[in-house]
């Protein structure tokens, strides 16, 4: 269970993805970028623009499934869409939003062993799998990405009920 939350806004994600692109500038020219769906799609689009890379491929690895109780559970990773054009990954850049435990990263690295793997954010358990990243967060931090959150009205503090003391 996460003990900390780190909220990433669209502006922050854009800045961090551009910072990642800056770190990857010397890799050009690239054959292409492979975005790990779904979280890697938006950072990959930003990085593709910044590095003037027009070839963007995807890989999709599912690690969560509905259990018998109807709750989402971690399951065995399953590649549901492989990156067709990327071969063994030589000359390709793999982008994801986050490396957490490294489960998805290990699967993708097995498919594309020669690719350069980059993420915007990295947690300690998966950090060793990543060649380049921008920001490290603790393992107990849950990152709230802008596509998973929505702005909404917050009741002013003075109008909230205080817990009895």
C-alpha cells in the first residue's frame, strides 16, 4: 500500500518528458521509439517531437487482471501487442512513464535487448533496468498521473466538518 502520493500535472509531465529528451539527444539519429502502452504513450509523443523522430511503435504488456473476487490483481505478464518494426531493438529507444518493480521492463528488455530503455520516473526496485530516467521516487510513493486524475472542487477548510477532539 502506498504511503506517499506524488501528483504529476500535465505541465510537470511535459517538463519532465522534455528533460528526458534532453538527456537522450546524443542518441540521434534513432531508428524509432517504442512506447510502452499505456503510460509511455504521452511521454513518447513528447520525446518523439523533441528528437524529431517520426517512427513510433508500441508494445503492450498486461500485468494486472481481474481476480475471482472481481478485484484487480497482479498476474503473470502477458505481451498483448509486440513491437513489429523494432527487431532486437538496436537503434531504438523504449519509453515508459515509470519503472516500478521492473516487471514490465524485464519483459520488454527480453523482447528488445539492444534498445535503450528510458523512463520519466523510476523507483528503486526497477531503476537498475533503466538506462536513462529523470526523477527517482521512493518505492512507497504512488504517482498520480494526469490521465488518472481529474481536477474537482475542493470544499474550503472552514466548511469541512472537524473531527471531534
